[in-house]
């Protein structure tokens, strides 16, 4: 009798011991499974073409897209009443249209807001390119007191009070709520923000009539002047760094008061990285004015003129500028079947 | 106990952890190696591809950075994966050391790639823009008016040359950069000197771009160099493989260990299981045994368990049975509920004190059942102690000893039984010593002069020894003074002692003596009775037969005793018998025997004498009686006796015969006129009497053989005008076996003497009533009246009246056709019965006739009491009426008295017509006799009576 009880006690005690020890073990690494990235050869091509059209659709988990869309528009995720969509309204070009971003407590930040459209195909994000993925960008923006002014614990707290979110997260991720899931959901939504069917893309796909002669001439100039050497790939940019002002700076900025103009240098502290910024994508460029990191170019002609001057040390003729501008206008695509 | 339990628990936990540890160590996930290897291999592959991509980009074969971006992303991903793997501790130790290095190298690689892109873009821009810039300058030159056409052409050629030189340079892998630099410097110097100043900006653009192009190969080849990433990754791969092999080797060892530990545990469990099973078995056995014990106790004893307060927790069936409470009624109740109240407070106090102190209590007490009945139990109460040694339960085991108690009480009372016995009770040991004597024995002990523990007197001692030896009871008598004692020696061999029961039998002895006197004496007269007399007669007969001593037997019958008895009552009769007994006693010797033989008969045996002495004594008796007057009240009676004498000789055959002979002689004396002696003689007269006695014995047989026959004799009315009807007296005759009719005188006396008259009467009544009833029914116009004789015996029988009426009813005979004849003596001796009978029958319509009037006591006073219709004057008066004037006067006066009393008279024995005439003169109403008509068979009469009717019919 005593021994029986002892055996039962031992087994009962051994079970939690097993359990605890099991969970102390190194967890199975989630293999080499690919992240939810669209930076794959399937979309980015083999590099043989200078530019290639946006895919008509991207393959993503629609549940994550749906959940991400909700979170993208949810102001409760921030500590200042902002939502992602505050600065990146998807119904007007994916950016706020301001020269400089808004910041917590009113006023302007030091940077122009880049569009959120097609960012999934960017290997570099933000003007400085310090974010190498949308997740990284999100991590930064949530914790940035000037932008979302929040933190992950706060965000998770906010989400866990909403039963719909909790249920959705549980259904999709089958695991306890984690910040990675929130980032993944929002990033997945952002990857779905693709604007296909621009005139240019249709032209690339073989529709010769999609571009006007003027635009075609603009595209030719775009190539002849070498713009395309940076503004290449699926997004016509967004995947490399370049010095803003190879020959000269338009307006020599006072880097002491606005160190931001130093670009990459702020991070690498290498002299060669001074004024080095990410090359922005030219997709939907016509609807995302103003331009440049500091929003200093109010319209396309101005921006084209500045680019020729700083990067090529030349002055384009009015005709050339107009032609290039008309080409850039053909880069505006559709989101959810609607032209931006 | 507790530390041991903890030890067990700790051991169990330790075992569990060890098992888990072994289990985890005993397997290596191949995927782990696979994952890491894939990562490392991928990195190598990506690195190589990266290089390839960059070369192709540099060459212009690839025109966008998408592929590079994909590789960059993939490398980042794999590095992340490796980092995570390392964080999970899944990397080989050698790899871990190098992981940081690997990451740094790849970081550099990626940065290089990034720089490559930047530079490549720049050079590509230069290359792309170069033709346009050349073309622009050409345009400047051609449109310039300052330059001569030859110079213009030369410049154009030079520009074309530069253009092609730059592209050639760019496409060359191993280019002579110094030469090209030199060429470009020559080109610049030439153009700066030759070209007008306004064209210098375009020239500068060309020069700048040319320099961009010239710078690039050097820079880019630097970028293409691998910083050792591939080597490091490959080395790490080797480490991983080696580590995996080590792990696998270890895992095998752990597997063996796991197996060994598991087997050990299995054996231990098996051992425990077997031990457990053994323990279970033994427990089961113990339980079974316990249950058996419990059953045994329950079967035998009353068991209850109470808590410390005496509240009943358990009670077995016997408890319920004896207390008559159901289990539900008593469980939870106080044990006090069955207290009998017999024991005092101290008793229970003592009990509780004992068991509360943890001791066992033994004792006997009485409990009360539900119906109030008391039962006694022998009880043992055991306290059940808790760990502190305090009792918390009590178990009571009791045995019902009520029966024992009762038996004890009974045996206690029983033990007093001999002591209380009024009879002496003693017990002797085997030596004959007195070991017990009750109080009643004192007289005997005094007589024997012994006391307890002493031997019995010698004679009695011998008896004691004898009975014990023979195992046989012996009864002895002891007489002390006038007291008789029965001393019964009863041996009890198994106990080896003798019980002696005395009883005072003085009274029994007395009674015995009294009884033997009563048996042989007549209580009335104090004389010997018939039994003693017959015994004495046998003695006398034996004396005569064997010794020749002759004797005389006298049979005496008093003549007038019946009258005394009838007129003065039995008391008078008894007194008479006593007085006469005394008188007889005085007349005989002591050696003679006098006995009353019954009724008024006495017998005397005279020993050693002859007939003459017998005669003398007889005459003395007759004389004495002659002198004797019995006085009763104012009445005086003369008493006579008839005596029969028989010699007791050697010829006499038996006492019974002698008595019979004496009886016959006595009757003969009576017949001869009473008050006389008759010596028995073996002549014809006595023979005839003896025949009659034989008749008597034959009567029942004759009845059975239907040999009796009814005769009828006419009783003729002398005054036909008076309405007197002729009737016929029914007479009985016996047809003997020989064929001749036997006269009634032959058997009627015998029947009377031997009590057969009643039977005969019944036969006559039923026969006569049936036949006459039948006849009268057939001849209603000519009915026959009959007269039937009734004897005294019949009159005294109460059932006769109803018998007669039944018979008449059945035969439809009108009672008015019947007259019953009763003799005067018979009527008087049964006066009350007679009157009752007569009254009863007269109610039915029967008539009565008083028979033989004048022959007996002839008291007219009786006549007044007897409501008869006819007087039948005794024939002895009628017979001699012609010669004897007294008889004539008697008849006349009887007739007159009869008439006065309104009773018809009948004269019998009318043997001649002369007598009839005289009787007519005397005014007698009826006559009967041979002179009138002889008796004839009834059937004959009936036939005659029928005939005239039949004739009439025939006429």
C-alpha cells in the first residue's frame, strides 16, 4: 500500500519535472523558412533588364493582410494618436504630401515622408536606408518618440484588450501574442501595397501605345543621361545608396544645424558617406511630391533639374525636362484598381 | 516514516530527471545539422553568387540590382538563422567561436556589395552618359565658328577615339590603366588648349566621367575579393559535422544508459509489484481470517462498538436480535438505552472508570430489550486506544447467559430440593459412608445412631455395597416404632455413589391393611364377603378332598327382607342385615366362616363336622330368627329364612358347584313354603331345577334362533252389556330344539332369576304390537285387544316407555287396544317407577291391569296409588272358590273393593263352568282360564279371527 502511494507520488512529481525540463531545452529553429518577403527572384527578376514591371498581384496570406490593414489604420497603437496611415494614407500616394513629416506634439520633423506603396520591393528603407526590412522600419517608427511615440509592451497591451485582434492573432499565428507578429502583420499588409498597371509597366509588358512619343523620348533621355543606372529595377530605385550631389550640392546645407543632410555619414562616420542617401523609387513619383529627403523640390521639373545639376553637373533644356517629366508621369500605377 | 517518504520522493524525482536527461541526450536531431549545414552551404553559395552577380553587373550583363538585393536578403536571412541557432545553443562549440567572425566578414561583404552598387551605379552612369557627353561636345565643336573644320574633324575623331577607348577599357578585365590615364591626360590637355573656353564645361564632364570609368576597375576588383567568408563557412561546416558525429556517439552511449536505467527501474518495479502482490495476498488472507474471526465472534457473541461517549457505532445481528432494536434504531444512540436499571450507579461508574483508563472490563450485567425483557450477558469490554493511549472506542463482546442464569437459579432452587424434601434423602459414597443427609433423615440417622461421614450399620452397609456392585436398585423396609419407612437404595455407578431415598410409608401400610380387609369383608355387616367366602370354601374343599375333613355349606336367604327394604327403606334393610349378621356370628364357631353373599343371602361354612351338626346349626338359625323381631320405627317385622345345606365331602368337585347346589337347595326350601331347611340331594327335583337353570342359559340362543312363539288366551267379559271387550293375554312359549313346546313355567323363573325377563318382555312387546297392529290395520272392524305382561325389570327401565310408543307408532296400533299387566309385588317393589310408567302409558291411551292381586302383600292402600284399570285376582283364590268360603269371601271382597274404586275385576284360573257361574254371581267382570279357553298360538287366533270376515266376503 505505502509503496503504491509512493509510486503514484513519484510519477505525479516526475511529470512536471519532465515538463519543465522539456521547455528548458533549445527550441527547434524555424528552419530556413523564408520570411514573408517579396524580395525574391520571382519578383525582382534575373537582373537582365534595367527596369521591370510590378507584378499584378503578390502572393501573401490574405488573413495577415487583412489584420495588418486594421493595425495600419489603428491609432491606438501609438502614444500620440497617430496611426501608420496618418503619414502614409494609402488613398493619396502612400505619403502625407508634406515637405517634412509630422512629429509628436505638432510641428515638422526633419525628413520628407516616403510613400508606403511598393516598399515591399525596396531592400533599403527610409532616406538613410538604415532599415533593411519593413519590420525594422516598423520597429524604429513605433519606438521613435517623434513618430509613434510608443513601445511594444504598450502596443501589445492595447491589442490584447481587443478581443477581435486577440482572436485573429491566435488564429493566424497559433502562438501567444508577440511583437514580431504585430510587425509581421503590418509589414505583410505593406507588402500588399503594390501599384501595378502603370502606363510604363504596360509599355514594358509590350504595349507600345501605352506611352506617348513624348514619354518614350523622356524614357530615352532618362536612359541616355544615366538616370537609369540608379533608378533601375522593379521600383526604379530603392535598392542602393548614392551620393546626393556628386558634382555639387544645390544649396550647401549647414550640416551643423541640420546634420541630417549628412546622410549615411551619420551612421558610418566615413567621409565617403557624406551626403549619401538611399536612391528613392520613382514609382508613383508624380503623386508623391514634394521631393528629396528634405522635401526641397516642390515639383517634378524642379527635381529633374536639380538631379541633372547635382548628379551630372549639367543643365537640362526645358524640352528635356518636360520630356523626362512626362515619362515620370507614366510611372503612376493603380491600387485596388484605382489610379493613384 | 516521514524522512523515508521524503527520501522516496526525492529518489523518484531524481530518477525522473535522470531519465529525462538521458532521453534528451540519447537522440540528436539530424535536422539540426541539416539546418546549420544548409545555412552555411547557402552562405557559401550566396557569397559566390554575389561575386558572380557583381562581375556581371560590372560587365553590364546585369542591368539592375534586384538579383543582388535578393542575395543580400538571403545572406542576411541565413546569418539571422545562424544567430538564432547559436542562441538556441545548437551550434558546435568550434562554430560558435567563429560565428561572430563569420558575421563580421559577411557584414563587410554586404557593405562591399552596397558600395559596389553605389560605385557601379556611378560608373554605369558615366558609361551611359559618356556617349551623350561626347555627342554634346561634338555638337559644341561642330557648331563652333571659332574652330577650323580640320580641327573640328580632328577633335571629332579624338572624341570618338576617347569614347571607344573608355568602353574598351571598361570591358577589359586586365587593362593598362596608366596608359589610358596618360591618353586621357593628353586628350584633356589638347582639348583645353584648343577648345574655346565656353565649351570647357562639357569637356570637364567628359573628363570627369572618363576618370570615373578609369577609377572603377580598381575599386570594383577590390570589392569582388572575398574577405574569407567562404573559407570560414566551409570550416564551420566541418566543425558542425564533426560535432554532430560526436553528439551521435554520445547519444548512443546515453541510449545504452537510458536502456540500463530503464531496465533497472523495470526490475525494481517488478520487484515492488511482486512484493506488493505478496503483501496483497497476505493481506487478503489476513482479511479473510479476520472476517472469519469476526463471523465466528458474530455467530457466537453479541458485539457492539461505541465511541468514547458510549454512542453506538456498530452492532452485530445478535445484538439487534437480543435487544430487539433494528440496527438503524440504535446506531448513533447511547448504549444506555438498553440499560436494565438492575445495576446501581456505582456499577456503571466502576465499569466506565475501568475502560476509560484503558483497561479491559470483564463482568456480567443485565440489559433490557425493547419489550422490557431482561437478558443477562457475560461481557468483555475492550477499549481501543489512539496514538496517545487514550481510548476512543470501546468494543463490547457479550455472551447471552440468560438461560444459564435461569438454569443457575433453577439449579440453586433444585439443589434445595432434597434438603426441603419431607422424605429422607441420603447419599453414600462407595465405602458406604454417609456423605449427605437431609433434615428429614434425622429420625433414621438417630435410629442408626450415625452421623455424617460415618458408615452405615453393618446390615445396611452390605446392601449399599451390593447395589453398587450389581447396579441394581433395592427397596427395603425399616420400621421405627410404629413408623414404616421404605428405604430405596439407588446406585449411581458413574458417580460411584449410592442415593438413598426414604419414604414414610406408615399410612400406605395402614391403607394396605384396610384394603385387604375391605376386599374380603362386607362393609355393611362387617362379615366376610363373597370373595373371601369362596376362598374359604376352596380351603374347606381342599381340606375335605385332601385330608377327608368334611364340612358343611349353608346357603341362607332371608324370606321377608324385601318387604322390610321396600316398606322401610334401604337404611332399615341394612340395619336388618347387620343385626342378623351379628346373630349368625353368635351361632357359629370362630373356626367357621360366615359371609354375606349379596343382597339378603348369607353363607356359612362349618368346618370339621357332619350333616347333623349342620342341621343343628340350621335349626338354631331358624329358631333364632323365629324369636327375632325387627323393629323399625313403629313397625315390627317377622323375619324368616330358607336354608340350603350341602355337604362338603371329598366327592365335591368344585366350590362353584357346591354353592350352586346350596343355592338350589335354598330355593327348594323357599318353594316348599319358606322358613325351612332343605338338604341338597341329588334327586330328580334338583335335576329339574338344574335343567331350568340350563333353560335360562338357552334363552338368548332361543331368541337368536327365533324359537319363541306368542300364544294368546282369552279374557272373556261376563257383562257384554257393560261394553267390556274381550281381550287376549299374550303368553310366551319356547319351541325347544327337540320339537315339543316347553311351558313357560320351565324358563320364566330361570329368566327372572338370571335377569333375562326384560329381554323376553321386549321380544313379546315388539312381536305382539307388530302382529296385532298389522292385524288391526287389516281388520279395522274387528280389532283385537291384547294384554301384555311386564316384569319388574322392564318396569324399572326408563327407556321402555319410549320403546313401546315407538313400536306402536310404527305398527299403527291404537294404544287403546293394549293393556299392560303388572304383578302386585313387582309394582310395589318399583312403586315410583311403576306409577311414572303407568301414568305415561295411560296418557297414550293404554290400560293397566294389576296381576296376581292377593298373592303378595295385598295391601289395598297401594291400590289407591296405582291408577290401574283392571284387577286380576290371584288364581289361587279363584281355584278353590267353590270349596273354600274364605277364598270365596276374599274374591268377593276384592271384587267389591275393585268396583268401589272403579276398577274392573278379572278372575283367572277359571277351570270349570261352575266356577264361572259363581263368578257371574259375584259380579266379576272378566274371566280367564282353561275352563273358558286354553291358550293357543297367536297365529292360529289371528287366522280364526280373519276367517268370518273372509266368509262374509265370500257370501
